[in-house]
C-alpha cells in the first residue's frame, strides 16, 4: 500500500473518530440549560422577613426545579453587599431569613433593593433576579356587630418618619382549608389606606369554631408578599372525628360482609387445594408400599 | 406403568433429541425477549417517560396485555376444567394444551403489572398493608390463589405421564430427566387405588379451577367496573370479561393445535374433528361475546350520560377502525367461517381463530385507552401528546417479549413433558378418539 493511501486512510479514521466527539461537544454547547430565576420577598405576621429564590428550567414545556445549586443573596442596588449563599432544595428553592437587626440600605424613594444570583456551571447558564421593596405595615381588626362579622384593614408606610397610607392597593383575604387557601374576598384600600369586608358566618371551623383568617398583599410589585394572620372564633363549630367502630369502604375497618365473603371463599378454595395435596401424599405413601412389594416393573 | 411405544414416540417429539428447527425457533423468540429486556432496562433507568403513558392515560399496553394474558389463562382453566368434568370424548388431544395455556399465561400476565408500576420497590406494600376493601387487593389474592390452584391441577394431570416416561426403558434421555420423572411421578404405578385417588383429586380440582377462573376474572373486571369512569362503570363487566376470556382462549387453543399438529406431525391425533369441535365452541362463544358487547354499548349509548356519549363518539371517530375490527369483524367473521360447513377446513378455522384473538386484544385496547383519554376533569398538562396515548417501541418490545416468553415456555415444556397427554390417549376409548 502506498504511503499516500495509508495517509488518506489514517486521516479518514481520525476524522471519523473526531467527528462524533465534535458533534457531542457542539450538542452539549447547544443544550446548556437556560434557567428561570425568581426572587420573592415575604413578610409574615410576626414581621419576619424572608427572601426566597426559585431556580427552575423548562423542559418539554414543563417547569422543572434545579436542586443543589448555590444561590447568592445580595442587599443594595448599585453597590451590592452579599448577605449569604444558600443551596436550593429539591424544589429548586433557596430561602434566607433576614434578621430583624440586619441593616438594609434605603434608596431615595425609601425602597430596599435585593438581588439573587446563580453563577452557572458547565451545563447551566448563569442567572440573576432583582427586586425593590417598600416596607409596608398591614393591620387587621375584627369586629362583630349584630351578628355581622367585619374585617377592617389598614395599610401604611413610613417615609422619613411620616406615616403615609397606600391607596388603591388590593388586599386578599383567605381561610386555610385542608389542601389550600379558600379565598374569602379582596379589598381595595381607599385614599386613607383602609377598607372593610363582611366575613361569612357559615364557614366550618374546628370543634370550638376557630378559624384562621389570613389577609395579604400578594405578589405586590411594591410591597412583595406581606401577610397578617389571626385566629378567631368566627367559624361554625364542627366535629370531624369519625367513629372508630364504623365499617365502610373508606375506613380502616372493612365491612363485615366483605370479610365474611372473602374468608368463606378462601377457606373453600384452599380447603380443596388441601384435599388435592393430601391426595398426592397418599399416592406417594401408597407408591412406596407398592414399590416395597416390588409390584411395578419397567417396560422394555 | 405401560404405554404404547408408538404413542410415546409420537407425543414426545422433542424429549429425546432437540432438532435444529427447535434451536432456531427458540433463538428467534429469545432475540425478541432480549429486545424486551433491553427496553425494560431503559424504562427502569429513565422512568416511565420512555413509555406513551402520561397523566391522563396511566394504563397503556401493559395493562391491556395483563388483561389479555389473564383472560387466556382463565379460559384455559375453564376449557380444560369443563372438558375434564364432562368427560368430553374428543378432549384428550387438546386438554393438555388448554392446561398449559392456563399456567403459562398466568405466569406471564402479572409481569405486565410490574412493568406498569412506577415504584416497583413499593410492591411489597400490597402484601404488608393490604386493604380488603380494595379491588386491587382482591386481585392480588385471587391471582396468587389461582396460580397455586392451576399449578396443582396441571401437576395432577402430569403425574401419570411422568410415571409412563419413568418406566419406559427405551426412552433415550439425559439421566437428570429420568431423575426428574422419578421424583415428579411420586412413585405412581397406576394401581386401582392410586388411579381412584388421582381421579378424585383431578375432578375436585377441575371443578375448583372453573369456579376460581370465573371469580378471578370477574375480580379483574370489577377493578374496572367499580370505578365511575365512562365505559368501565358497568354491571355486566364481570360476565362480559369471562366470556371474552373464553373467546380468546378458544382461539388460542385452535392456533396451538394447528402449530403443534404441523410442527410435530400430529395429524393422526389432532384431526379435523378437533378443529371443527373447538371451532364450533368458538362460534357459540363469539355469539355470546357479541351479545354482551352489544348490550354494554347499547345501554351506554341509550343512557346518553354526557361522558358515555363523549366516549362513544370517540370510539366511532378516533377509534373507528379499531372498534369496527374488534366488535364487528372480529366477532362476525369467525362465526361466518365456522358456521358454514363448506368453509370448515383446518386452515380456515385457524384463520378464524387468529382473527378472533387479534380482535379480542384490540377490544381490550379500546376498553382501556379511550376511557382514560376521556377524563371527567383534564389533569394539569393538556398538550395533545399527553392526552392521546401512543405506545412507544419499548411498550411494543415488551409486548412482543411477552408473546415470545409464552412460546419459549411452551417449547421448553415440550422438551420435558408430552404435549398431548399419553395417559389420556391410551385410555379404553382411544379408538373412539382417533376416529
């Protein structure tokens, strides 16, 4: 084989080896995940503030979480300061509680700036999310007059030591049920930052009639998620316990007829099996006896 | 125990030597089986996303195959049990095949449930946390009970043949096979007392497996019937499933008769009379099956419950060809072929059986899938490829693997035991049978 031919063959072989590698590298580059990163602010009824970042990506038109990724939380807008780094959980969520003594820089509009950032890796691109929050105080008062239950809401902000109402904002009211929050209604605050809602009287509560009433700014562009929660005896007292002796399809104890039917059927069937097995044993014993007498012979 | 040498030689074609044809056929089936195993490994590795099953259609090919194989099993039990109990004269060459269909299908069927379960590691929960109220628990108890009963019945029917093979000195087989025959025959020597005990046990078990087959397949039908799903919530599903099972089992019996007759040259034993008799049985069952099918759909259509109407519209649009094939062609064509004496040839009856069994499988498909594609409330994702079920190659491969395992087990059993019962054939009325 000439040297030229050998060279061509070796080049073809080399190319055929490199081509799949290069295609693979190209494919990997092309399939790098673009994550969605969302930063949210929460303030609960105890005035505990929480920053939460959700890191996810879209696959096959479904949103899937990205667990085990390190998220950096920052405070401040132009000049950022790292608060902490948190790893996302199985749901792709990283949460950090902001201590009450944590000093937060305020911009000239009286807003806090926060950001969270994912630095990316070989397979996932980097991502960043920013929010600005104005600290709002939400207050709830519950009154009952002539059997009419009323929720009174008030929301305000403090700016340069001056209290200012937040007119036009929407506050939603919920009551937790078994699986999710039951919406009761929503109130749009007036120019004094207040609003009222008549609360229904027919909601089932616990056995003493207690209900948890939640009012909240939900995904508000200025205030984030701010919630106020109160437990009040405004529900209809309801006894949920099921008598333990009750037999039904949905209880732990099956109906008696079902147990009896199944037992009779199984006993009948297995009794017959037992008969067949005993027959086999008798055949075996009888065969041994016959063999001892030398009664059966091998056919030639 | 003594037996006619010719009879033994004729009915144990693969016991002494293995033909090249046997190896080739076995290898082909094994290749399909291996492909199925590869598909299964992929499914375990990547999860059920590799199948066509999604949020709405959570039961696909696997459950269809499960019902189908379980139906074959129960029909085998019913046919062999009834033939034994009523001492049907012509039963003898075919009864063993019916018994084997019972056990082999019963072994294969439950595997499709395992393929369908997402968390196989939790399977034992069924046994440690059973709820008697759950039809799934009934089914687990029923299948386990049935499996043991059918094995016992099959074994009882084999004892005399094992004794014949044990005592036949000219049989040129490996020493381990002789030892096996000796152990499995339990020392049976055919004394009057032993014959009587064995006959009683067989009769009791034959009656028992008929009852079990009916109950167990009804339980399987009730898994569907007790739900409120459109198309499933039906009071006649129990007997309907039982009739459908016998329909498919009779069809399979004819196909197996044809294959064994052809491959092992058993023309002397499996005659046209057997084909015609089983064929007539197929026709009668087809008529009952057609009646049940018509009753079920008629009441649903006339009732005009919204979801039932949507389902029936779907069956007559998206599933039109399958519906017509399963419920018209699959029932009427076998009837026409067998009902006219002019058409009653062995190949024609076999073709009718193939049509019947294929139609029955399709019938199972259109019972399971369209109902799941018609949910009361759509679940989360409503993209079309999630609502509409399309089986993937993995589901196809495991389905073909199931059929291959069925064939392989039949072939392996033919290497150890007679495919037609020698003891039955050598009874007094042998001449009558062979007429």
